[in-house]
């Protein structure tokens, strides 16, 4: 197992005891006590009746693993390579908005936690911290998530700024032409506190110039870093993404926060992976809470996974050390699962790790 390394705690987090938080569900329970009601309801919520939100988790739980014994695997290799860069393990921080309502140090704490845990952090367009400050703080790779708005000149300047600051990939969210039905947010009348500002957030609402595949091609012309599309849930859309020349696809239903009753991401993942057939990397988010979930996603075609809500809970509980601890727990669980399944490396994880009922 990798030795856990936590960043130096600030005065705001120095007396937080993380020893009793042993899994990612513990962090959610603790965060419910630590966060303001506004912040917690924002993070925990899904769209409408939150069916897809629950299905993301249930579908992972319903997949059973097929254990193999006496395989002499004691030190699994969790490394993967994405776009020419080696990741120590196939878990990234998904883009999530408004870290300033979760912890006083906001995205800077997230960046420190990611760096301490050797993880890639995908920064949201709705960051409450300027990109320059995040880039100055991070010591591990950063990617940038983009919402394309009507002001295309603003978009151009933003993505080129991210590239100039050293962000290594651009993730374009394509599943949000409008926001979903967010009843929880409506009930609390969600809005940013006066002292929290999102510097790159333009006015929300329907776009006058809807995003199309032509815009994806245009975005690729603006930068020299890989461009991924985030929010693919349909194999036909995956094929269109390939035709548009993207460098990668992220299978995502926006954490169940946009269109309710779409399937869980793990359910559609194998169909999208089959259509893409190795032409570009496939990543997945949605419901990942255990190392065994990471194994299941990789077995069904994902190169890596992203986690969002657990990072927010870790941030709220203890700032940078909380973020690092969430990632460390998940990495250690992945290593244990690989040992118990007899898989010495991530590329060795395939469908053979998934249990299927024998024919006779």
C-alpha cells in the first residue's frame, strides 16, 4: 500500500481528526454536519426525483466481482497513461462548482489536496478561485472543464488562458444546454453568498447560440492540448465525437443532476466503449465511492474514473487534508481489490473480474 501523505494543515483545519473517517460514505456523513445547509443541499442534490442519482450508485452495487485466488499478486501497479502523461492511479478529481461555499480556502485547498495525493484535478469553469492562483498552488497536473456560453470571444480567451497556465487538457461539458430540474436548490433558493464570486461564470439560462459539434471542432482549433467531451451517454454521440476529432470521451450523466431517469453511467459505459473501440480513451464518472467501483468501471471499458461529490465532502470536512484523504482511501481500496482479484496491473483488469451466473 502507498504511504499516505497529507499536506500541511492550515489553522482552519489543523484540529480536524480524520482518523475516524474510514471510507467515502463516512465523509458524506461528516460533511452533512460540517457544511452549511445551502452548500450541502447543493452538493448532495440530483435532478427532479433523483432517480438517476440513486441509480448511479445502485448499478455499481449490483455488479458482482469474480474473485481469483493463489495468483501471487501482492504489489499491484495502478499506473495508467493518458495523453502521454503517467497517472499513479486511474482516479481524477471531477469538475465541481463553487468550492468557496464548502471551505474558506476553496479551490486552493482542493488543489493542495490533489497535489498531496498525486491526483489530477479537473477545475470547473465555475471555480470561485482564479485559474492563476490554482495553477500557482498545484504541483500535480490540472485539466480545465469548460461550459461554452454565447460569448465566444470570452470562451476563446478562457481556454487559451488555461492552456497558457499549463492546464494539460480541456474537458467540454456537452450535456447542459439548460440546467435540469433542481427541486432541492429551488427549495433553499440557492444562490452564491455575497462574499463568494465565480469569476468565469456568465449568466445562466438557455443559450441563444446552442452548442453543436461544429463548436467542438472550433474549440480544438484554439488550443494545442487534448480536448475531451464530457456528458456522453449515447453510443451514437460517441461516434460523432470521434468524427469531430476529440481526444477523449467522458461518460457522464452529470452526476444525475440534469436529466432525471437517464441510465446509470456504468450501464451505458460498455456500449460506448464498444463503439469507440479503443480509438480514444474513455473515462467515466457517476457514483464512484469504492475501489471496487473503479475496478468495475475499468473492466467495462473505462481508462480512468472521476469523483466529484466525495471530493466536496472531503473539502468541507477538512480542506486539503480531507481531499487528500478521500483520494488516498479510494486508491488503497483499489489496490486491495486488485490483489484480491489477482490483477497485477490496471491493463490486466478486464471483464473476467465480473461475475456471471454459470450456464449450468
